[in-house]
C-alpha cells in the first residue's frame, strides 16, 4: 500500500502569492485525508495532482481562520463536481476538530443555502482548560448547536479526552488507528497521530519445507494467522513459522502550538516515520513566537528529538519567509535558515529535516521486512 503526503499550503496567517494557507493531504490506498483547510485550499487542490473528490476525512487542528476558512467552500466545490447519479454510492465525509466546528459548518452552509450531494458528520473533540489562555477558551454559549442540523449532516460524536492514555481515539479500522493529542495555542489546538497496523512477518519457507508444506493456499492461511493441523497430526501455529511482525508506518501532524500538553503526544508520536511540526518564526524570534502561541525550528526539533522521529517536516512559515525559489539576493529572512536551525538542534540524532513547500509530495515508503 502506497502512502504519501502533499503540502497544499505551508504559510501562516493568510494565503499569499508565495504560500497557500495551511493544508496537508495524506494519501493512501485510494483515499485522501485532509489536515486543516485554510482559505484557498480548493484552488491549491486544483493546481495539484490530487483529486478533491477523493477526500473522505478532514482533520481540523483548531478554529483559527487560516486553518478553517477554506472548508465550507471546498465541500461545496466537491459537491458541484459530483455526478448526481453517483449520489447513492458516495461515502459520508467524516470531519474531526474542536468543539464549535459543527456549529461553524451549520451556520456557514445554512446562511449561504448550500446543499451538498453527499453527507458529512462532524466529530468534536472536547478540549481541556490548559490548552490555551483563559481568553482563548470558547464558551458553551458560543459553540452550542442551537440551529437545526444541515440537511446533509449526519450525527457526529463528541469525543472526550481518554485520561488513562492522555489522548483522543478518533477511529480505527482494519488498516489504521487515528488518535489526537493536546497542544497549547492561543485557542485550543490538537495534533493527530495516524498509526498503520503492523503486518505479519515473512514466512520461514525453509522451515515450512522441512515440515512438508509446499507453497500454496496453506501458506496464505498461516500468514493470515490461522493454525493448521499437519498430516502428522501436529498443530502448527503461525508464530512458529512467521518472522516478527513488521510495524506499520506512523505519521504525526501537529497543529499550531508553542508547547505540548501532557505526555500523550510523546507516547503516540514515539518513533514516528514523519513528524510534521510548525516553525512559524526563526529562533531569533522565539519570544514573539511563543507570545503568539507558535514555535521555532529549535522548538520543533526538541519535539522530534523527544519522539525519536525519523523525519521532521517543518511548515506553517511566516509569510516573511519566501520559498527558496523566490528568494532574491539581499533578502534578510531566508527560509533555508530555519532548516539550518533545526539541523543544528538535531545534530548527531540522525533525524532528517525537510522544509515543506507548496505542492511538495513526500513519499512514506513501506517499512522493509527484516532479514531472516
């Protein structure tokens, strides 16, 4: 199963001619999952090789506009490009985010009279008071859903913090487990961990031959976890003829933050294959970054170091940092300096640092099977 990540927008605050507002797509097995949806995301999608109609899940880290304003328009555009004859076969789009997201969509879609040719469900995460300053906490009055559901809205869940694991279980299926964790920002913010299930290890074919089993359907049954009774009457368990399970891939996407709340994020993101973290301002602007609830490359690197991540991808840059291809001689704010600052903080760790740019796609390859 192939997996890759495309950055549609890598800028903070607003979309500019140089950088789109925050939006990242994780693509796997024919589906696309969207992480944040800043203003102009649908335009960025049209410029990319991705198909908006493949988006089946959306994850909103927090309710600031540069991560959210593009969502109503994107849903409407996907609907406009949907074949009405295929309506019955369309899946419900699941949307995850902080409390208040359900009301936001009801109001924006309702006031604009927007009808969709597919259903959607909003699943809201309950934040905790320590995720933002007191003035960043949204009141129940502000977020309560007093208006009736949108015609295409399906019932969604309210997801509380699992205090035993310090995280939120969003969903799990036969391929993935997806959880969220708490971050500190000017308003409550979240990060997301996508963990692929492990795969059975290689069959020990030489041992199987010694036991008298030839390649064929029995091999598949063993690989699927089924025990077999041999001609000799012996019960053969898969664990006897399979190498160690191969761990699945892990991708972690952090929303805006100046710190992590609790230990849940570090446990979830331990040995992440890809850890995506904001680096809004350079290290020399750390005080300003923290005052605004943001991080520097050094701060992002500290998270990657604690998590023993394999790759750290920096994004959500201040618009003062132009893409490398657009920088001119004499420009004071060079985005390449942000990479140097993270590299310096991670020297001797082996962590690869990548600067995300709009429309960059990062392959996330299969974990190779260990040698016999």
